[in-house]
C-alpha cells in the first residue's frame, strides 16, 4: 500500500485552521455564562422564582459545557505520537459529548424537576425587580456571546460556500455548534423566564413560573440531544460529504497512471482534518517508480483542492478485468 502523510501533526488548534478562533468563541461564552449563573442564582433566591433558578442551573450547565469544550480544543491539538499515530483530533468529540451530557444533567433535569415541584407544591413569589434586571443584563451578555459564535460560523460557511443553516447542521466543529445552540437556547430561556415572572406577577399564581421552568427544561433536552447525536456520529466515523468524495475520485482518476478507483473510504478526524484511503487500479504497464510518483502526484492534487485532507493511503489493486482474467474474485 502506498501511503502519503503530509500532516505536520494532527492538531486542529492553530489560528490557520480556525482552532484559535474556536477557542476565543468558547472563552467568551464561558466567562459570560459564569457571571450570569451567579447573578441568576441570587435573583432566583430573592424573587423565589423557580424559572430563575432553572435559568441559573442552565447557566451553570453552560459554564461546565464551555470548560469541557476548552478541554476538547486543548487536548485535540496534541501531535501524533507512537501510541496514537493518527493523532488526537477525535478526542475533541469525546469531551464535546460529555459537554452535551452536562447540559442534560445540569440544566434539563434540574429545570424539569423544579418546574414539576413548583406546579405540585406552589411557590411564594418575592420581588421580581432584581430578576428582571438580571435577565436584561444576561440577555445582553448572551447576545454578545452568540454574536461572536455566529460570526465565526458565518465566516466558515462563506469560506466553504454553503448556506449557514446547512453548515451549522453538518459542521464537524462541534465546539462552535455547541456555543451557537446553547447561546440561542439561553436567549429563548431568558424570554421564557421573563414570561414566567410576568405571568406570576400579574396573576399571583406560581403556575406560570413552573410552566416556564418546564419549557426551559424541554429546550435544554433538545439542545443536549442534538449535540449528543452530532458528536456520537463523528465518534463512530463520518465520511466526507458526497460531493467531496466525488471530487476525490475525479482527482485520483485524473492521474496519468491511474485507471480507476475501485474503493474509496474517507473519514472526518477533526474540523479541518480528514483521511482518505482508496483501492486504486494502476495501469498494468506502469513501473514501480511510476506508481510511486503517481501516488505523490495524486496526493498533491488532493491537498490543493481539499486542504483538509491530511493523510492519503493508496492501495494498488488489480482491476476487475484483470482479476477475472486470472480467475480471481472480481470484488477486492
């Protein structure tokens, strides 16, 4: 098997490949959520609002999530070594999956429990003024954090020439995806908490507040499910998009000594890192030296057209016609 590896380490955290920008985005979200969590908890205790306490749990869960995402970004930049020859890039998805679990346990479960408890037992509402002030400040901070994440995501979508919504659904940079989704959910949660406070203030009933807490819990369940599913998919192994795979085949068969691509396997290893392996039918008249240089040339063209391709493995394999002529199984 001919192998070409052009990666200078498998890290994805350099500014050139967007990792530095992702780290900044996560840091902004982490500091915003930490301050907001403390303020919401104090306001919730003063006002007696279960929705505010749910929002405090939401912000605590988001803060834990950002810490785990920072760990993911840091550990995934470690270079390849003897024990991990393909690098540590996929480790970011392990930590990002744990972040999704933190959102579920720390935010959704508490919010659902608090909402059910409030609806069943009722609550005594205090002065909501502090809560309104905290919600207003939190909305501004969460909005700034979301703006930072969306700006990065839109820039990447524009660079890749894909719609923003499609990029967000399919991106392998789950750190940015997590910040965008969690900050969006935070803004919606703040509106729900404000609605619960206002409903309770106007009616004198804690039902509104309990219902708002339940809605926040359901919202966090959805965010945790989407992020968890995305990271599991990448951990199991996601191929490059169909259009990219077609382009890889096109570049391979464009080589002078390559007759056909019999089998192609691609694997996403990080936001800007992918592996390509292929069984290739070379011309029967090509010499060993020509095949070696054909592999080098194929790798060069792939890297020029698809910069995320870091490793290329080409396996010279007899073509279907040759295998039939020699009485071999035509399916390699």
